């Protein structure tokens, strides 16, 4: 492709999920991407998937992307700044203040460093899970600081835009505070809830629905990586969890004595506060808003889901989201289709006329 913004040779250090996905996306646009990694086998796997090529003696990268765990990010950034004195260096670690402070303390050339963080990922890591479109439509934080000019950092914005992401400027401290709320604390909450399932009986777990899957999905994330992320942003995460703990204690007390005068109000207020909070989560393309879900029963056989999606398109309806659930006892599945509210009733009517069975959405 020749419509890319980025013209520099790009070197990626670290070939896990993010590094390999960046490499795949840039390579698909014709960028000369160099992939390096402390592990030759990990690097070889990313190259085999198409994330770039192996390093060569005459490489002269204009932009270097460091995609390594948070506990070694500053070390690798400093080494790359020294090795390539003309290159601009960024990192994609999920914490931003600690690496910046560490680099400043060791006297690194901050005029060529700008930390960033793509708000994208998957539960499974590694190059085998990498996708060229991982960042499309996702926010990508640019953690600016006084040591670098906007013009010097232009290639980083070009990279972000070439990968289809949305650059958002935010200083390092605000970034860490924000991701503690929307990413790091939710990871712990999901993991704590999922851990309760270890003692559940097979009969109980067989009743699991989409609500449980939604609230525990990210609990399958890599523990070793998350220990590093949470350790690097520990203070901000703790600030989110303390009031959550207080709220949970109040709900437990209300459940211990549900007939007490204030108990039902405490429970109701807690649920209502959750309604308010979830309504603030941005929807598709960043706008605030809630969508209406239609649940369609589909036979668990080849071609049925494709037929459903085709017929939704034929009705002229834009699908905002899709989730699938399989029934553990029968050969049917359920497709939860999210659409804008005004499209819900006409689409439901049309699908029923086409022979589909609609169910009530689980809450």
C-alpha cells in the first residue's frame, strides 16, 4: 500500500502480542519493519507470521518501538537511544510515569523519546495471537513531556494513524491514573471473581450465562505480565480499589441483614450507581450511548451465523456489536446483536419474518 504516512524504517524490539501486531499492521502497509527480541525463537515466530524481517548490520531505523514488559522498558529504551543516536524511540508499555522518571534519572536523551500506550489487546499473548487490525479504532495514548517537541515526535503520530488507531494526548501521570480505573483495577476485579469459580460444582458452572462470561473474560490474562503492570502502577490501582472495598463491605452488611431499614436502599443505590457508571462507557466511534440488544437463536451448524449477518445487512441495519453463546446441552447457539435503539424493533420484526427466533436478552 502506498497511502501510508510513515516513511521511516521501523525497528520493533519485543515480538509479543503488541510488537507483532504493530509489525503486521505496518508491514501490510509496505513499511520496512525490523523485528528484534531477546529470544531468537520468539523473534523467529513473529517473522514467520509476517511481522517484519530480522535485523541486518546496515539497519538505520528512524523510529524504534519498544514493546517489552514494564519492568525492563526503561532499560531497553535507554539502550536503543544509545545504539541509534538519530532515531526516535517510543514504547507501548501500559504504565508511562515510571519509565519516564527512570529515563530522566539516568540522563537519557528525552528529546528523542516519547512514551505511548495503545488501548488494545487480547486475553492471549504472543505472536500467534497478533493481528494487523488490533488497533483499528482504538485509543492510543501519547504521553507527552517537556523534553520533546511535537515536530520531533511526528513519526509516532504517523505510526498510530497508519495502524488505524486514534491518538490521544495525555501526560504520564494522568495516563496512569486513567488506566488504573478503566483497565488495571478491572483486571483484578475480574480475576477475583473468576477465582471464586474454582470451588463451584460442575452443575453450578453448567448454568453459566453471558453475564458471567462478560465479567470474567479478562481473567484469563497472563499473570506474570499483570504482576509487572500492577506493580508499576500500584498506588493508582490501590486508590481505585479502596472505595470499591468500602462499597463491597456496605453491600455485604446489607445482605447479612436484608430486612434492616437501610439494607434494600443500599443494594438499590449500588445497582443504580452501576447503571450510571456503565452508561458513561463510550460506545462505537467514541460517542456515549447505549445500544439495544437482540438475541437470536441460531442452529449450531456451518453457515448459520454467516446467513444471519448477511440478512441483517440486507435489512440495512448497522450492527454495533456481536456476542456469541453456545448452549451446553443442545446444538443451538445465541447471537446477541447490538444495534441503535431505533433500529431494534424493525430489525426484530424483519428477522422473525425471515424465520429467525428471537429471545429476551439476558441481564
